[in-house]
C-alpha cells in the first residue's frame, strides 16, 4: 500500500526533488481517504487542521459571496491544498467540493514539527507551494477587486445613460404630440385677418 502511495507522490510536481524515502515517510504518516461526488473536502470557515494531497479526482473550490457560492478554481491530481507548514491560516477561506470520485492523503498539522525535522527537501517543497499559493491568491484577490470596481462603474454608467435616454423618449413623445397639433394651429393662424396698423402695434408691445 505504501509503495503505491510513494509512486503516486513521486508524480506530484512539487515533490520532484524530494527523495523517495522521504515520500515514503510522508505516506506512512498520512491518512488515505476517498470522497464521493458532492462531498466536501472542507467547508469555508472549517478549522484548518490538515494538509491535503490529491491523488485522483477533482475538487472544485468555491467562495461565499452573498447568498451564492462562486466558483474559484479546480484542484486536480497532484495538487496540494489545506494547511501547510509555517502557514498562519486558522480556518478554510473557501469550500472544496468533489465533482467526481476523489482520492487524497490527509496529513495532520500535529506532525508538521516531525516533518520539518525529518526532511529538509519536503519542507522546502511545501514552503515553495505556500509562496506560490500566496502569490496566486493575491492575484486572484486583485482581479476580484477590479471586477467589483468594473461592476460598480458599469452600474453607474447604466444609471447615467438611462436617465438621459428616458428624457429623450419623453421629449420625443412631447414633440410628436406638439407636431400632431401643428396643422390645426397653422390653419387658425392663416385665417387671421389683420392690417399693417395692427401688426405695427403688436410689434411695439413685443419689442
């Protein structure tokens, strides 16, 4: 059983430089588990007590926004998630849900001290993974902030555009109504009979 796990761990990209004996130690100190589709690897705000290494399957990461769970990313075979050595994470920041049958290793945080003492290479690999995760999380957060700002800008533009549009529609309706009355008004005007004297008197009053 351990030999099979070692072979699986050797395929994890982050463990490419880790000696086989150290991977065997990691395998022997981990729990091998299986998730069925729809089951949670962890939920948002669950205590961060384990490091997880996916051996097979797929886990979808989702974050809570309002009343909805928004998809963030997929975890695939060879990915590492959960708590890592030297991480200050206390609770899960997202939920991980299996989209199909998923097999993984769970390594409890109580054994981090032994891991650090036993294997420099493993520790180095996991610290590198934590650094990459932090960088990716920062980029994702910045992208989300930009999208939120763009959403607010779009809403503001829509509001500004809707008001003038409504005013134009109202003006067009009034113009149409006015024009519809013009022929009758014009008829009444051209029927007026007056003299130059009356016109001059009106001009004096107006100007």
